[in-house]
């Protein structure tokens, strides 16, 4: 594919996925209310109409066909309403729609993965047709004729270019009172699909009508007819034809157009109607350009641009779609600017020089750099609503499969976070919601009533900002977790590293995130295979975040994800150990303090513990971990930094603090992965103002790496 087709495909995928998400949300809300509103029906009809048209343009036939059949179904519902459907038929309609949108999503995923689309989709289309026949009493084919007016029957006589001897116009055009004849730019290609999209554009603006040639979306042979004789849009009133002409003038790839009043209509039209039409035609004739020798050549060329002060010219689109790769490139460039600006200001050549004007300009440069960084980062910020909305569908399906009455409450769905993080939190959130549905919520309403709870269970999905972090939480009011059962299962699988009576509540719950751990005794569609929270922990930690699980038996459970707002530029604290400089994200730091040797004690395994705020925490010596020479010899000579990550809380021994600054995170080169760099507690690196490299420490892995050295 060339660049233009790549851009077209990206736009198609974005639009189609957005429409499917929107359709799912409508279906879920409608199912909760027990019926569709008129707005719901219209919105689904329009969405399927759009998916059908754009899929046809890109020749994704399976998607086009499924969307076309759903469109036919909802055309009937739009015209006849749902009052005639009983409860069973409505339930069948909802199930059929969810099944259909799932099929559309599967096909979209194949497009995204560059896989061949499904050849045989007769199963789902037959289900839709059968249901339409059932609710329409066998009149499904007639009922959809209005929505498919642009297609017609390929075998019908009207599809042939029959000409009227008197007017020289095709028969279907002659039978219509008014028509707008359109010619597309020479050599633009796919004229039939451009014609279909043009008609779809007019329908979206409330202009319903026929067209000639018909079935342009499914018959590529009509492209030749359109190139030769033009594309006719048929209307019953002059007002609609004129409005269509105005909209067509704003469309792309239009060479010219003209409004036609057919001969048959002129014979029957009232005198006053003919007079008004004649006036309009004479006004239009005044603006015609020189006609070509072709008897039906277009006479009304599309204007290249609107006047600057025209009303339609001021209606500009305020939003645009931007490729994620372009935003990634922008962020990389801004990162390089931040590094270069720091290197410039910190240049050793400037030491001991009094440069007032330079420093003033440097401060202004820093301000502009910060503003540029804030704007570029904000471009990548998107709300988590797209992820949260998908959980509605998970809960809906599991309610039916597990026969549980549960409601999902969403809080803070407008909270914004970096696009790369949103793309990677969907699976972790899905696993947690599934665990809450399967493990957390009680199996029956009677069990909940006996425990003094509402018969309907509740899962709360929330998001909020706290400083430079986003907090995502999934909590339920179910049965909670049994610490004894968790310990027993961990002991059975040999996962305990110390006597079980020494485990705290927090440590017991953290066992749930070990690979292969599951408290389910039977394998179901949703759990019991040992895959779940370990995936959550791995994915979240890969994003630089942490996972915290809390639970109270009989009351419920909560899983909290703490994630950075962005992955590329973070607030870091620079510190030194010997001659080495390290960076730790500020979000992981609780406190920095001085201590003495008398504050050190030892645990049962002879590991060092340090006293902080009347509590004792494990002590990690960075110099010992990385074999650094020339470091502070005693506790009194250095500093202690209390850090936290996930369920870990410990102190690290350093020489001194250098200062806080925003750093650009650079990933560790891939070829170093073979040496287990990440397992040693290194998550990346950054370039300092003097050009040196600072290692960014992964607080979650530093402790584990230090324990392995003991």
C-alpha cells in the first residue's frame, strides 16, 4: 500500500472502531432500559450505514455485508418501532446485535493484523434475515426497500441504461421530478464508490432519494456509466435538489454538476411551480460556463473555494485525526530539545562566566521548552472512557453466563492519560473485572441477602489523578478473599518463601500475583487456568506502575493500579553513589533522611533493617548491588531514601542528592536484554545536561535484585 492508502486505512480503522464502541454503549444502555429509543435506532442505523459505505470503498466485503444486513434490520425498526416486539423478541434482538458487532470486531481485527477476511458469513447474515422476517411477518424484503433505494435489484430492467426518446435521459431519471447530475474529476478512480459515498453524505444531511445508476456500491461496472454519462441523484422537490446541489458544491473530487427538471414533470407541474422552476433555472443559467460538444456535458462547475466571508465557509472543522506515529516522532523530538537545552545551559564552558543576557535568554528558553513539552504531551492524552466502556460488555456477558445480578458503576471515565498507557491497560482491567465477577461476587442473590447485602452485586470502576500518577481501581462488594485459602494454595504449590505464620495480610494478597496461582477449583471460561493477576502485574510494571490488592473477607475486594501519566518524560530525582549517577522517579520516593549505625538492626535471616518513623524497613545498598567503588563508607556519611513500589517498601543507601529535574526516558538497547539488565533493577537511562548518562532505577526490581546478591 502507498502512503495515501495507509492513511485511508488508518482513518477507516479509527472510525469503524469508534462506531462499534459507540454501538456497544447504545446496546448496553438500551438493554438496561429494556427497549431502544428512537435516537438509539437512528444512531445504530447511521453507524451501520457508515461502516457499510467505508467498507465497500475499501472492498472489505464481509464487513460491508454484515453492516448492510444490520442496516436493513434497523431500517425496518426505524419505520415500525419496537412496540410490536415481545420480551423474547427484544432479548433475541439484543443478543443478535451483540453477536453481530462481535463478528464485525473480529473482521476489523483481521484487517488490523493483515489477515484474510472471513469468506463465509452466511451464518450471521441468515440469522439477521430470519429475525427480520420473523418480526416483519415475512415482509422484510419490502421493508428494507427504502434504505436500499440506492441499490435496486441488479436484475431489474431499471438497472439497464434505458433512454427516453424525448428527453435523452435514462428511464429512472425521467420518472423523477428533479435530478442532480454529477461528474467526478477525470481519472479519480472508483467512481461508483465515490458516487455511493456522495449519496451517503446527502442522506446524512437529511436528503433521501434515489439514484442512477443503481446498486453503485456493489456493482463496479457502474463506474464506466458514471464516467460516460454522470451520476444522477433523484429528488421529488426542487427544494431538495437545490439543497443537494449546494452540498455537492462543497464536496471533493467533483468536476461539475447541474440541476435537472425532467420533461414529464414539466408537463404535469402546476403553472406556479413551473414559473418558480423557470426563474431558478434562468438564475442558474446565468452562472453556467461554456458547454462542451457533449450533449449532456456538465454545465455547473463546482467552485474551487468558498468566499472567505460566506456562511458555509466559516463552518470549519475544529478537530482532526493525527497518526500516532507522528505524535511519537513529535515526543521524541521534544525529548531531544529538552536534552539539548539542558546541555546548553549546563555547558562546562560557561562556568565562572558572568553572562546576564545569556542567563536571561536561557530562562526564557527553559520556559518555552517547558510549554512545548506540556503541549506535546497533552496531544497524546486521551480519556480512559474507551477502556471503561468495554468493561460494560464484559460484565453484561458474564452476567448472562454466570447468572449473576451485577451492576457496573463507572467513576472518572473522563480522566486523561497517555495514549500508550491507555492502549496497554485494557487487558489488565479486563482480568480484574473478570476476577471480580467470577471470584468476588457471590453466586446467588440468596447468599448476598443472608450476608445482609443488596441482592444485586456492584463492581465500581474508577479513575482519578493524583499528582503525576493516575489511579485506576476496580472494587466489588462481594465475598472478599480468604487469606487462609490463599496461604494453603500457595503452600501446596511450594510458593512460600518463609513460614506461613510470618506472612502479613498484604504479603498474602500479593501471592495472588504469582504466575500460575489460582484459587478456583474448577476451570471455567473465565478463570481457573492460572492466568490472570500475574499478567496484570507484568503489564502494569512494564508501564512503570504498581498493583495493590486489598480485601476484607465478607465485605469485598479492591485492586488498585498506580500508573504514570506518561512514559516518555518523567520527574526524576538524581542521586550519586560513588562517581555513578542514578535517577529514581519522584513518584516512588516517600522520604529522604539521615540515620546512624544504631538505627540498623537485623531480621531473622540476618538482613539489614533500618528504622524510619518508628517502623523498620529493609536496607538496600546500591554500591553493593552494582559493585561501585569510592562510595560513602558509613551510614552517617550518606543518605537514606525511603521508596515504595507496588507492595514493596524499603530504604536505599546513597551518597548524596543532586536534584530534581524532568528527564527523558530512553529505553535500554535491545541487545543488552540478553544480560538481564532489567532483572538487575535498571528500567532505562537518560542523558544529563553535561552529556553523561544516568541510569534510571526500577524500584520494584532493585529490591529483588539486591536480595539475590545476599
